[in-house]
C-alpha cells in the first residue's frame, strides 16, 4: 500500500508542476481556474489510485465544495443573474 501512496504523491506533484506553468503560459490569471483544475486532478488521481489514509478523507469533500462554489459563481456570471 505504501507504493500506491507514493505513486499518488509523485503523480499529483507532477500534474501540478505541469498545470501551473501551462495555465500561466496561456495567460490565465484567475485563482478559480487554477483551483478548479487542480481540484479535478486531485479528485481523478484519488479515485484512480485510492491512496490509503489513516483517518477519513476530509480534503476531497472540502475541495469539491469550494469547486462547486466557483462553478456556480461562474455559471451565474455567464447567465448575468
């Protein structure tokens, strides 16, 4: 199980190391864009690799709640409500 945890940490770090410069190169400056992409990466890797946690997984629900807030805000902005 330790290998899965290590693979998760290495893969997540690699994804983040690619994501941040890629978004910056595209000229993205909004925090919510970075946060949303990084949350999706975390959720996908967590689902695929299933790293072992000592307690309950609290980070993912918190990240998804904040992600939902950003998505709802963006939808309202597009609809101009």
